[in-house]
C-alpha cells in the first residue's frame, strides 16, 4: 500500500480534510447564472405582425375595395381603400362631425359608436356605388367594436 501512504499520513496527523495534490484534483463544474429575459415584443408589434399576415391575403381591388379598421384608445377609423391605385375611396371616423356631435368619446368609443361608424361608412360607400368590400380587421380580434362595425356595415347594405 505504498501508493496510499500519503493518505494515511494525512489522516494520522488528525486533520479532517482530505488533501489531494493538484494532479489528482477533481475539477468542479462551473455553474452559470440563469438569465431570464422579458418578452421582447409589445402588443403593438404583435398587432402589426397579425395585420401584415392578414394583408397578405386581403387585397383591395377597384371592384372589391378593402374596408380597413383602425382602433385607437380614443377613436375609431374606417377606410375603404383601392390597393391597386393606393387610393382611399371613402372614410368614416369618430372625429367626423355627425358622429362626434351625437356621441361623446371622452372615455373611448363604445360598441354603439362602432355601430354608428359602420352605418356611416356603408352609406358613404353606397353613395359612391361601392357594394362589395373585403373586410380587413387590422390585426384586431373580430370581437367587440370591430365586430360591431362589420355587422352594422352589413346591415346597411355592404356585402363582405
């Protein structure tokens, strides 16, 4: 047992620690700190990504222009756009006088306001001879105000 003689001499001296020369030392695994990162994309960026996916499929033509919805915290905007000419054919929003005088949007537009916007855009389109449109929800879920605009426009004569 000549090879373990250095161990016996260490324990014989009464020390409780085991000393290994550097040649026999076992390397310890280094632990790296865990890095947790927050979500990099905002809600606005997510909506823009959804909108670009929708825009790949929905295109406005002269026969069937695109009815585009934009929703902000305080207002609703709707446009009917011919994408071949990049031209807006009709528009309606909560900032226009007929709607802003009837409703106050101090705390943001409600579903009733959205229905009125749908009526106004349908009347504007029918005056200009537009009966069929492709609905572009603008990356927003088809729910609430966006759905109310679409249903009111359908009820007043627009075909989707």
